[in-house]
C-alpha cells in the first residue's frame, strides 16, 4: 500500500507531447491537420522500463512481462505476414502491415494519454492532502483508504497497462521492419492522381475484367 507522499513516475516529455498536439484533437477536429501518431509520441506518454518497475514495486503490482509481450507481438505479426505474403504483392503487404502496426501504436498512445491524465489527477489530489491535512481528503466510512490514495493506485494500474501496450507496439514495429525491410511509419492516404494515369483498356476488356468480380 503506498504512502500519501508516493509519486508516480511520469515521462518528462509527456507534457510536451500533449502540448504540441494539433488543434484537430480538440472539439470539432476540423481545424488543422490530423495528428500523426508515431511510436515516439506513444513512447513519450508511457512509462519507460525503469519507471514501470518502480511503479510495480511501490504499489505491490506485478511487473510487466516485457520480453514475453514483445516476443508475442513480434511473432504473431510475423506469422500473419508470412501467411499473407503468397496472396499479396510487396506493396499491398506493406500497407496492410503498416495499418496493423498502427493499431498497436495507437492503442499505446491512447493508454499513455489516459495514464498521463490520471497521474495529473493523482498528483493534484495528493498535493491537496499534504497541504490541507491528512484527514481532510478522507471520505466518511472509508477508513484509511483516502480518495487521493485510490487515485494514485488507479494511476499506477493504468501506467503498467500503458507500458504493456507500448511493449506490444515495439514488438509489432520490429516485426514490420523484419517483414518489409523498412522502418515503420504511420499510414497516410495517397494523394489524388498519385502514380499517374492508368493505361487505356478496351471497353470489352474492361467489361470482362469487371465480370471477374461477379
């Protein structure tokens, strides 16, 4: 059980990552460009390996199985890529895997944002507790379990969840590089008319080709 003064580690770059998020992420979302979520932006919001170990020890939680999660994600995506390869050309396979890895990274990013918010809430509640007196923050009938303590414990839980998802994303990114020979980057839709005009096809050939679709 943590003490009232216990602090939850938060990456120093987390606030910067949130502060630089484009206005499109706020209400409406139609102003400005959509934020591109990279592995780096997710990593900035999630606890690193040392912070995760400290959180687990401080709050009596299980350590994140870093090696097992990373290996599972990497092997799982690797097996899927190998199964898809006979049916997709290199470009199609790269695009499909690119989006799949994006789901891993997006999950870690969302969990990291949630963790960062919960750390802020826990810090504010703990500061009030320490500044205003030990008894003021306690709810009637809650005994020694204060509202601030519960906020810290919840932040600790979601912090380890964020770390686990980040490790899974790391494994997926590694699998993508192994399967494609390229570094993973977020998917961006192609611009209009990219690649030039398609070659001319006769009307008869066009009808025949469409017939293949049923």
